[in-house]
């Protein structure tokens, strides 16, 4: 049995977490201790509500420090300078952001702008020679994602996607159990993620900014989850769509079900929505057992159970673990838990196929060669 | 708050059950009390393991009595005469069963023979002028089901399907909540039912006897559940199939996912399998709340929770409630909770469409006019 200290060390090193028998505790309580000597110096680009969530979570980080900010709104930059102690010289707007190239005090930029701007912004950051984290969904489609990967490769910078679940202890335990054979041969997955979307005027409902609707925004959790729950890459996709509120969701998709076929012959049944709540779950069943996470993908706390009983993984703010995890990969050359741009591309290929299947009346889309 | 006596009376009358705060108790304990004056006199046809289950459950019935048996195996009839006190004059084989017409001591025959024999046997019983209960699935397809309904109509006998869940307290409470608007507008359904099939030589894996595989046998629970969870009839179907063990499941379907579209614009995601366990759940989510039953369709105990917390419906053997419920409908002219042959037909039309969609590579099958 690992001690809590061992466990926290593993967490901070981005290594598979071992189940603790302790009850979940708060992030601050669990995730305390001194800062590391080496720090990954992070700038956030696009200062919306998600950037604020990341900035708050980073207060607990041991290996990553918030040092810069990029925004088109001067008042936001002012607020952030005050609130997060960011020096003037580390702030940029979208016109000046190219100059970040000459700033030796910023290592990486986390792009949290609206989805459809990711492509342009990641290309800008890569051109400036900085590493990039791009919030999911990577881009509007696989084509853009390929261009982003190529640009980062050409610039010699690292490119990660904000797939925070890969750093979350219940999710890592599920992956560990699957890899260790504790579930036996995986037989089926049933994942879904959605919520009732609020403000009808938000950018997420505008195609030009969001790229798509629920599928792009949260369906991608069910999809990415099907990949890490099976450890396989899908070979075919079918999908069905409905809109119960075609006025509100005029520009983007509201509710989609999609199905995946895998090389081993198993299938996954997935769904996503912007039209109702109480719709968040990962369920993977194998010949020897199962894991159910519900909630499975939200900001937490994640709750889980297996054929053996409740999962009691620690509750640490996902973005804290994610930012420390990425720092650990970059600074200490640790293995990447499937959060590279290439992983994002694998998802975007399937997202493209989901929309293609819907356009073709639910037709089966083969993924080979896509 | 109803008293337990009120509750039991409602149960015995086939009326919607009200939640008890009592912990679940055993069937015998909960379902005690005197027999009713009037009894529905039942013969079982096809003395396999399911017939035994029904016979055992009927020991607790108040309004239904096991009085007869039909089997092609003389030794089984001997055993049943002894075990269930069945008089010689109420026993038949498949050659003599037509003579049941002249037996005034049998009111109804419950057909529990293999699926593909249901059509022939229901026609025989109808021709003998006796009411019929037919175990699900009704038949091999909708065409046979229509012939069975027509035959019963012509003979002036009642025709019910062994849809025991419609008498089960958690299921009835779900239907009551939905009808009372307590879930708000229904938005989505996610149902599945399956298990790992054992003996490779059983009749359920032979197409000539089973008609089909998991879809016919247990997928029908997910399907019927989608109909009672929404209160709507599907208008389209898509489906996907896989076989992880094509040798064992050479003749019948192993694992199928199917999706339903409903007139209100909502969709249901369903699945079924013969290849793995831990796959049994009904989940219906509305604008105001949800109901999850898991296990949802097996012989019990059914477990449920809603947005308000755990469901604590009583645990009574389903077949006891079902047989008393059908007795109550027939003897006391009580409303039928959607277990008629016409309900079976609605399911079989969808089952036909599931297989059609699979044959057509997952194509969307419109149900209008089917």
C-alpha cells in the first residue's frame, strides 16, 4: 500500500495513481507541499471563464506558474495583472502576441480562446517558438488540426491538448485497471456527456466561433473516453442527430448519438447534448469487471465504482494536476499520457466522421485513410 | 402516505404502486394474505426452466392458480402433477392440446415454449377458445404476431404478452412519475440489457427455435423500456451489430446497438448482448429529473434511483405480480398496463426494423407504414 506521500509524488510526477483508502479530501489539503525548483512558466491566451478556472487551479501547482496573459480586452489584462501578479512585460494583445518570441520568461502558452480561433492562435504561438497547450476541441476539423501539428513540428515546439481527464485520478485508475488486465478483455463502452446550455447568445452557439455544438464541446469527452476506456482506435462511426429546440440551436448541433466500432470487434455507444442535464457517464465493461464513472468528465468531483466497489481516488482540481503534469512532461521528460496534438487529431477525425454520418443519414463511415 | 395494506391491495389490483418507505422485504412476507374468491385458472405450456419459475411464483398468487400443464415430455408432466398438484385430466401433450377446448376447468394458457414455436402454439390455444399469455418475444417477426392477434380476435379470446416489468413496482413508479410530469418533458433514454450466454448448445442459440439472438431475447427489454420510459412510439430505427464470437453465435445475433427516434424529437440509445455481463440498465432523463433502474429488467431485485434519491419500492417476485395482475384484468375488468398482443406487435415491428437496418449497413429505417 502506498503512503499518501508516495501517492502525491506519483500524482505530481504524472505517473498512474494507486487507489487510496482515504476518503477524498480537498485539493488544497491533498495537494500541498513545497514548489519544485524548476517551474514551467505559462501564459494564458483568451481570458474567458475557463482561463480564470485554470489560473485559480494553478495557484496549487508545484511545477507550473502563471506568468503571462494574452487578451484583446485591455481591462481584462489590467485585472489579471493585479489578480495574478503578472508583470506588464508578459502581457500581450492579439496584435502584439507575436513578440512573445522575444520574451525569455515565458515557456508555453495555453490557448483558451473560442474553438474556431484555436487554429489561428496555435499557429501564431508556434511561429513565436513557444510550446503550446490548446484547449479541446483542438480545432474545427481534422484538416486544421493537421496544419497545427505540422506548424508545431516545423517550429520545434511541443503541442498538447487540454485533455485534463488524463491527469484525473479516477480516470487514470480506470486506465491502469484496463492496462493491468483487471477488467479482462474489454467488451463494450457506453459514454455520454452533455448539459443544458444556458445563455442563447453565448459564443458556443455561434458556428463561426464554436465550430460546432455539443459534439465539439463535450461529445469529445465521450469520444476520447471511449478511446482510453478501450485502448483501441475506432475503425467505423455511425451517428444520429436531433434538435428539440431548432431555434436556439440553429447554427450548431444540439443532441447527437454516435457509435464506434473497434478492431477487436467491440463497439461503443456514445451521446452528447446541449439540451438537458444529468447526462454524464463513462461505462466500460470487460469480461472480468467494469468501471463506471458518473460524473465522469466534469470539473469534479468525479465519482466511480467498479465490480469491486466504490472508487476512492483523491479529489484534486483537474487543472492543477493537468498543468503540473504537462510541466513534468516538459521539464523532466516524463511520458505523455496521451494528450499530444496527435491525440487531438485522432478525435477530430472521428468528429468529422460523426458529422459526415449525420449528413449521410446515419451511414457507416469507415475511418481507414481518413 | 399509504399503509402497507393499501399498497398490497393496489399491487394485487394492478394499480400503480406508491413508494413505500419500508425497506424491501421478501415476496412471501410482503405478499401475504388470503386468496381471492375468484381465481384465474392457468395452464402452462412448455415446461422448461421459465415455466418452473412461473409455477413457483404462482404459489404466492391471490387471484391466479396453476391448474394445468402441457408438455411433449411425459416425465415432465408426471413431475408437475406431483409437484404442483395438477390433476391428470388437466395435462396435455402437443398432440392432444386441442382438447383443452372441452376442459371447463382451465381459463388461460401461458405459452412458454421456445420463441419460434409461439406462433403455432398461440394459434392452437386460440383455436381451442382459451385466453392466452405468450412469453416474450411474441414471435419471430411482426407478420407472425399479426396472425396471432387476428387468430385470438377471431376466437374471441384475450391475448397477453409476458411483459412482467409492467407489473414490477419500480417500473410502475417510473411510469407513474413520467405520467405525472415529475420528470418534466422526457429528453433522452439510454437502456441496455444483456448477459454472457452459457451453454453453446442451448435452443436460444439455434435460429430455428429462437428466431434470433440477444435482440429477440433481451434486447426487447431495452426496446419495450424505451417505449414505457418515453410514453411514445418510435418513428425511426438505426442499428449496428458485432460478433466477438462468431463461432458460438453463428446462427443468432450476439451484440447489437440500436437507436430510436420519437415523434417529440427525442432519441433513445439502446443495446443488447449475449457476450458479457454487467449490462442491464434503464435510464430516462427529463427536463426536471431522471430515473435510473439498474438492474432494470432481470428477475430482481430491481434497484432504482431518481433525482430525489434512492427508490424504495417493494421487492415482490415479478411473475407473482404479473399473474395476479393478468387475473385481475380478466376477472375484474381492470385496465391493462400495456401487455396486450398489440403491445407485443409494436415491439416486433421495431425488432424487424433493427434487423433490417443491420442488413442495410446501419441505414435509418422509417417505421411509418410498417
